[in-house]
C-alpha cells in the first residue's frame, strides 16, 4: 500500500506538470499576450490588430505582400470589434495609445470585459494618428480587451494598441526626453541632397557596370563634393543600401551573417566620403534599406539569413529576434566605425520594424556619436516610436500638415501623428530615386517655380528639404536638375 501511494503521488505530480508551470499557475495558451513586468525599458506591450479576434468583415490590408505588415481595415459599424486576451501576473493600471486612422470626431471604447474597466476616447485628427486612449485596469490572470466604435462617422483602420504600466509612464516620458538629439543644425540647413547610389548603379549608356570594389575605389569624391558645394546643400543623405543589399565599405557583421564578403567592399568608400564632406562643412547621413524589396526579397543570402517569420505579413507577430540582433550588429558596427562623421540614420520601411525594441535600437544607432539623429519611415501612418528625432517625410515637400510648427517656430511638430519630431521632407527631383538598370534616363519633373515655392514655405517654419538626385555610375547628374537647384540656391540666399 505504501508503494502504491508513492506511485499514485508520482503520477499525479507528472500529470499536473503538463498543465502547470513551476509556480503552480496554469500554463498560458499561446494566443494570450503576456505582459512582462520585469522590463524597465522597451516596456510597451503592443496588441497588434491583425492578431486579434475580429468581427466578420474586418480584414488585414495586403496580407499577401510579405515581409511587410500593414493593418486591419473595415471597422465600420458599432457592432464591429477587435478582441485580445492578455495575461497579467498582478492587478495593474495601464495607459493606452491607439494607432488608428479615422475621420475626426469618431469615438471609441476600450473595455476590459472580465472586470468592466473601460476607457473612451475621441479621435480629434483626420487620418492616421497615435491617440491617447485613456487608462484601463487589468486583473490578475487572463483579461479580455475589446475595442469598439461608438459612432459611425467613417471606416476605420487600426494598426495596434500600446499599453504602458501607469507606474512606469513618467519614467518612460523622461527617457524619451533624454533620448532626443538636438535637431537645430538640420532645421537651420534649409535643404540637402540625397543619392540612392551604390553597387546597383549603371553608367549613362551601356549595360556593363563596375564591380562593388572597383566602384568604391574609383568614384571621384573631390568632384562629387564640388558638385554638392555648387548647389548650396548643407548635408548629404547617401544610401548605404537600396536596390540591393550591397555596401561600399567593409562591414564584418554583414560578412559573418551571410558567410561571405560579396556584399561589402574592401575599400571604405563610405568612410572616406563622410570624412571629406565633413572637411567641407557638409554634414553626412546614411539611408538604410533592409534588403527585402520584392525584386530581391527572399532570393538573397542576406534576407534568407534573417529567418523572417512567415506569419508576420498576416498577423504582425512572429519571432524576429534574429532579425533585430543582426540589425544591431550591422548598424552598431557602422556607427562606431564612422563616429562623428556620421550625423544621422534614415531607416526605411517602418512597416517591417514595428513593433520593435526601439529604445535599444536607438542606443545602438548612436554608437560612435551620441548626437546622431535617428528617423524611421512610418509612410502614411503615425510615428511608430518616440525614440527618434526626425520625421522621415518620404514624398512630402515641407508643406503645412497636422501639427506643423508655426512660422518662426523650431520646425518640430507640436501635435498630430508626428508630434515631437522635426518636420522634414524627402522627395525625388526626377523620374525615380536612383539608377538601377542599363541605359536609364534622368528626366527632371520639378520646375524652379515649384521648388522655390516649397522652399520658401518650409524655410519660414524651419523645415529642411532633402532633394533626391539620380546619379550615374561616374558621379554625374542631370545638368538640367543641377541648374534648377543652383537657381533655387540664389532664392534661398536672398
């Protein structure tokens, strides 16, 4: 009987271990979001709309376009809903921000169904914004959170809800304030030039281009700098990667990740260019593309090495730890190597990053220069993080938009979807961003009157304009485009 009791006790303990963790708490189902109370940085709990239980008729925008993830759209009726299950190890209150797009005046309710805690908020801006939704209380255990419309003014698209523990909100806001770099030099610049130039670039005529190493070693840096100086541009944004994931500098992290050095050059062209531009009092910043574009995505050793989760495009979830680890290795090494000669990072495609450990990434992006500016491209959406400095501004021209700083201001958005960021615009002067195929022509599409109009409007509010010029393999640009910018320079200096 004694042995039978021992056997029965052992059986029961093994049975319980399958359903309970070591603390005796029932195991949490995989679809339940768990709040990590141990984190004191990057401590935003993100509820992705596409991962929620949703009412019929709601759908994910472009789920067939991996690796990007967009949002849920079609929230139209008051009967429509999104629901998430969240596990909290204790009772706690949380501030909630909602990333969504709707008409002005649309109102919403966030309800914690199991304890009847709720928060109501009104959308005071049109289109995308990050809206403060209020405070909700979570009970210990599994909570069900529901988002519903209370009005029927428009069809709503939603990206996510963001939860921050109330007791940690003040510290988070303090870290945001401390993170912000001084953007005055950029707002005072007026305008700069951008070039999507690299190993993908062809000559003006012919279908034979130089190898990455040859291009890096033979590019005429002094001639390029003289051209930039002739335009009056105060800074240059150079594409480290773009049409392909090839870098005109040695980067050990990239070589180790892909297992070869074919994607980097042995000569540090980027370092030399940055150094020489700084000697000419021209600031230098890098644009960074993740190498996932549809024409190469999934086909290269670089993107395959990221082991991107297949479900991310449809749900906005999946394990991306390796991707962020690789990103930090590459960006951190480059930043440290370039040091004070690198004034800023422009990280494209926020749709791939979000949600992300933006605090940690921001610290890595600043290696080598604590004053370096950081920007993520949120496209038409609201800012994805406050741990950045500048609005990416792709396709904009410095025009007044929601929350723009007033005439005579410092250029920083005072409210709206980009609140707290320096307004900035980035646009193409011609028929594309860069030269990436043989015999590609450059055709200017902006006349002097239009360019001057944009510049004068932006200058009044201290909004810098980044003008993208296409450039052939030998470093030459369109004479017509160059003459227009030189004419604009005269107007700017008046």
